[in-house]
């Protein structure tokens, strides 16, 4: 109950939340029906056997990839590759991968990673597992495999003790861990394997609204990192979300904002034999007073290049106040804006791969 005796609910839009839950329940119920039909047609033993085959195929593919990578890198029978990167507050994400060619297995050890932070970018272990299985699947480009638990069978994951940004305490804030830190974990894994340069490394989460308007949330694309045989794509979500953005006409019709600019940020991708993708510029003018929140990364540390490739440009979030004063909001901020004030987001570019010369 609030201070006036009214019941409190932890949502701004209960109707939409309930609709989301009903949709999830309906999807699961449909899955149950289809599974019953599959078992009725082929029998339960056959269906479960093929479930096992799918996981076994994924396990074999990952073991083969680890074996081939170890040979290509000329690693000893039990060899190590490692990488590190940093969150914008300086928190280190460290990874050492020990690959055992005798068993074609690997240990992902995050010892040396920084401590739990006061903000919301702490990351539960489940997110790290998700980043690992995603990267392993990306390293199997020629395999026609559905993503499944078999990919992780050859992998042991070691976390720092509780109190780390990757193993936070029960009371730590973690919402940013899923949308931001997950991408730094991904960057570190792909860097250790030398697979590609860093992409923009965040989702550029933007929220605005008020008690009367309701809230609006969008994620904004950036540049993808280049690889050993490809240029990075421009203006695209990479690793996380892969969602489309609201059409300008719908945005301006439903909210008192004017989309003044939305285009590629030319030159923001890192140079190299293969060039990193460009980020974007997105500029919004607010026609009414409201509250704006930005949750982003790669505003301090650039997306890295690999094999002599240059890093991508850092992002920057600027708010033009009334009277012409421009304020750098940093990577994470919540501010109240007045009518006529303008927010401009410059999202990061991807890193380049290989020496441009």
C-alpha cells in the first residue's frame, strides 16, 4: 500500500503486462499440443532419441571446433588463450580459455574480473552462460544446428567468488547486465578466439515519458565489427536484441516528439583491411516536458579492432538545453527535459579487422 492506502503494483501498464503473460502461456500451451502430436505420430522413444541426437550433434560440433582452433593456433595439448575488455566505469572483464585437445573440451575462467558495482550492470551467471553458448554457435557457421544445451557439454565455466560483477550478491541491481554487460562478455569471448573485431557493444537503451504520457522505450543500432573476410555492417544491432525501431510516423503520432535526424554516422567504423560498420545519429526534439533516461556503453572505451584494425568511434549522448547550452549526458543518465530541448545520440562504430595498408 502507498502512503494514502492505495494498492501498489510494480508496473506502469498492467494491461500490457498481463497480455504479455497470456501470450507466453498460450505459446507454451501450443508447444505442449504440438509435442503430443509429435509423440502420437512417431512415439515417445523416437522423439526423445532425436532430442538426444540433436544435443549430441551440437556437442560433437563444438568439440571439433575446439580441436581445430587449437591446431590452427599451434597451441600445446593443453593450451590457453585469453582476453580482457572494460566496462565504461573501468570494471575489468577478464577471460582465460584453457583448451584440452585430448578431450576436446575447454574451461572458461573469468578469474580477475572486477567486483560488483553500485549501478545496474551486474550480471547473473545465467547471462554469462547465454553469452558463451551464443558465441560457440557463432563459431560454427557451417553447421546446421539448432541452439541447444549440447553446445555447452564440453565447456566448464568458472566464475569469481560472490561479489563480482559476473557473480553478484542477491541484492545487486542487474537490469543492465542483460543488455550491456552481456555484450562485453561476448566481446571478450570473440576476442579470445580472434573471431572478429568488437561491434558497438551496447543496445543504446533510450526511455522517455511522463505520468500522463506513459513510457516509450527503444534500442538504437550501431556498427558491427569486421572479421577476417568481411566488412562490418552499418546501422545494425549485433549480438543483442536484433529488434526493429519504431517507424517515425508512429513515434511522432503517439508521443510529443519530433524526429529531427536519423542517419548513418559516417566514418565511425574502424579502418582496416576490412572496415568496421558505422554507427548512427538519432536526434529527437521534445515538444512537451518529460523525463528521459539513457542506458548505454562504449562511451569511454572504444570498440576494439583486431589484427591491426583500428577501433570504432566511441558513442556520445548530447542534450541541447534551452538557450543553446549543450550537455554531455555520459553513458547512463536520467534527466528532465523541457519543450524545445533536443537529444542527439551518436552510437558507436564497429572495430576494423586487419591492417589497412
